[in-house]
């Protein structure tokens, strides 16, 4: 059953060019500034963080998509005009706090209790590329164009995208992609592991719906525990990981069959 987003939250999200639709266990976040190719502002990033804080507990799958011809053209460059840019002559600690606030709009997509899916089409540049990288899974259309544009603008990628990029493609390829600011097309993205699935553009919504159905068919608690294990694995030794598996399995067995003393 669809849940109506509270009016004050909906208004706040609209200011950032965002729309949230919640239907039972599935939440869909739409980047909704099609006339600007879903370019992102400070209000966009604050809105994403607000969604993470307000997400109903029954949501298991979060889909992030873009309205219009692109997923996101990245940073709205109009923010660099005038005197309002974060960090322009400001206090360093204050600027870091602002960036940390923006990063919160990306980090929550990695929570173990949800699976996040980026449904990407058209351009996914800079902040848009990093938003896709923040999701657990990426289903992309065959017209997708990824680009890490920040270095070409004199900036660095600071919206949590550098670690997943290196984890997925390796350090040398990540350096090459970022420091050339070149475009990575859909076919190469799939080959590098930046996308789990590539489909024709007119099949994107159907492919995401099929994946969502498959994810929801799995036991919810087992899905959370398994994602938690998988997320911990890269930082664990083998001994630490198999111990974590034991702990999670004991919890699952106790939940399914009782404490057993």
C-alpha cells in the first residue's frame, strides 16, 4: 500500500528537486529536476539525508532514479556563481561540517536493513556517478554515460564515491577514470563491474521491477544479516569473517527455531 509523504517533508524535498514515493517495502527516490538534467544542489544533498532519516522501517528496497533524459548531470554549477559557495572564504571546520552533512545523503544507502538500487540512464556525472556508486546495485540503460568530473573542475570527489570506485575497478583504473574525467559508457561500465545489469533504455523500469521482486522474495531478516556479513567481509580476516558467520547463523537459528536453552 502506498504511503503519502508528509507535506512538510515533501515540500523540503521539492526544494532540492527530489520526490519520494513509498509503496509498502519499496521506496523510490526520484531526482526530479529534468529541466536541469537533475543537477544537484546543497538542498538536494540535504534532502537525500532527510529521506534516510525519515524512511519507514518496513522499507526493504530503495530505488534511486532520475526523471527526464539523464540520471544526474552532477553538481549544479550555478552554485559556484556569486558568494554562496560552501568553503568560499569560510572557516575550514565549518566547511568540513557542511560536507559531512551532504555526505549523509549518500552513506545511508549502504545500511544493511535495505538494498539500494540505482536505476541509471543517460548522464551520471560527478555527484550523480557517486550517488550510483553509493547504491548496492546498479541497473543501467545502454545509453548510460558515467563520468567523474570533479578533478576537471578543480575539485575532488567528496560524496563517498572514491572508495566504492576503487573497490570495484581497482586503484589504477580508478586513477585513470578520475584524473582524465573521461566518459565510461554502459558496455565498459558492465565490463568493469560498475553495473550488475545493462538493458535497453526502454527496459530499465521493468528490469528494476524484476530485481526488486526477486530481492523481496528472500526472508527479510536473513537478507539483512547476509548483507551485513558481506559488507564486513572486505575488512575482515578469514578468521574474523568465519566467526562473524557463526554469530549471525546462531542468531538466525535461534530466531527460526527458538533459543534452545
